[in-house]
């Protein structure tokens, strides 16, 4: 009872902790369906049929009939199961849409320190269609790029301001932020295991990166004609811009950079109606799945969702009312393939340099190709099932017989003849 209780509790805890991992596993089943559906009939049919042929001669007729019946049911299910399975990567010729656009997640964080100007430049060079970042506002009102609440992980604040390493990033002035190094951590910790592959020049450039302002980020996007999307963090209590953080951000977009408002996917949900009045050309983007009526009333044109929300039905439903879908964070080719087959418009990725080189989804095939593979696999498994493997020589049984013969008569068997043992 204790073991059972522990097992149930452990399963519940792991299911909660690994909820996204379970979703990823289920999604992997979808994209690899064509290959997985070929395996069970081939492997299980052979093993079941051989063990059945080995066991039946010693079974009574009733037991034999039961085994045969169960075997045939399992075999039929294995043969027919592909008919009930679905994969978005099984498509008719010409039904596959365009590859999802790529949005660099904090730039190209495998090639340069995240949220630095170098990282966004590398994302542009890799072929990204858009750039994603995180915006915080400094104590003196300068919006800058920082994902974490503090500066500890991605700067050398411990060295420059040792007594303020746990202070919120928003509580530093821009002059103080400019004095920090925002790149040396990337070479020291190598978060993606890619720093070693950089050239010496790139390593030197990465190690000298500084905190990037929103203005610099927007100017790069404007000059390269890229879309931008960002999370906007409200400053903590006591901050002079706590109640005007949205207005200050809009000022930078409209008056302090040359980016066009239509290049900005506006994600912050706060004061959305006011934002639309102040700048109606911003592309209103929602970070959650909401009823269509609510999305349309808020003039939402794009959804920004975690990839676990991926489904062909969802994408088609929103696309029917001119709402496109962006999924984050997708950096594996197989997951990008599934997003492509599903019809997703864009993905946020850590690896634009990898995904941009893909010319077609992995595991893509037409229904006719899938049926042909399924039929050939079933035929092959049936043929193999009719071939019983040669039984191995039971040397242990022979040795036992020889020993008994020696003990009983005192003879030793050599070459099949009995000779008196000396």
C-alpha cells in the first residue's frame, strides 16, 4: 500500500512538473507518426508469431485457441491502427503552406549574448524576419533591454556595484547601466554550448557588449525592415515611471526612433485601448487565447502563444478571421517542421541560423506515400511472420544426457560410440 501510494504521488508530481515536457512528447508523436506507425506491425508481428509457434505445440486445444484469438486481435489492431492516426505532416501535393517566419528570441542567443546589439545583428544576418526582446525602464526613464528582474545573470554588476547585485534592474540609472559589461558572462557560462565555435573576433566582440537601449534596438529593426515584439515590464513601486511606463515606451517608438509603428507587434495588455488611440498603426498582439469576439473588439491581429498550444484546428480558426499565430520558443527542426505543417505563421526561436536553412519539413509525405509505406510494411511483417527462426542448439541438455550416461554405465561417449571409461 505504501509503495502504491508513493508511486501515485510521484506520478502526480512529475506530471505537474513536466506538463510542458509531456506536451512536447505528444507533439513529437504527431510529427513522427509516419515512421512510428510502420514499426509496431513489423516488430510485434514477428515476435508474437514466433513465440506463438514455439508455444502452441505444448498447449492444450482450448488454451491454444485462446492464444490464437488474442494474437489475431492484436495483429489486426497493429495492421489497422494507421487508419485512425493523424499527422499534420501527411499532406496532399501543393497543400503545404509557406515556412513560418522566424523571430529571433532575444536575438540569436546561440551566437551572441542575449538582448545585446550583437545578438540582434546576428539574428538579422541569419535570416530572421523579426526580433523579440524584453523592455525595462531605467530610474531616469530610459527604456532598455533586460529579461531578468535583476542584472546579476547577464552583467558584471557584482563587480561594478557589489552591494547592489540584487537590486531590481529598473532601479539603476542609464549612466550606471552603460558602465556594465553585458557580454563576458556569455563566454564564461556558454549557455548553449556554442561559444567555443565562435571566431576569435566574434569572441572579442561578444565579450565587450554593453546593455542595449530600446532606441538602439528599434533603430536596427528600422534599418533592416524587421518586425519587433517585446514584453514590457512595469517598474517596481517607488519608481518614478511606474505609472507612465507605457507612455514613455510609446514616446521612444514614435519620437526617438525611425521605426514605423506597423513594424511593432504590441504585446503588453495593459491600457490597450489607450495605446490604440495613441498609435492605431501598432499591430495589436495577444499573449493568450481569448474568445474571438474579445480578440476582434481589441483589434488583435496576432496571437503569441507557447508551442504547446499548437493545433491545426486552432490555427485555422483564428486565420479565418485574419488573426495569425506566433509560437514560442521553437528551436528544434522537428518542432519547427510540425509548426510548418500545422500552418503557423511565425515562430520565436533561439536558433534562426539553424531553422532558416530548412527547405521543407521533416517527415513530410503525401497520403499516397503514407499508404504505400503502410502496405509494404504490413506485407513485409506478414512474410517475416511466416518464417520461423532456427532454434538454437541446446548444448546444456546434451551435456546432461552425457553425464547421466557416464554415471549409469561408466561409459564415455566419443563420436557417438560407447567406450569403456578407463
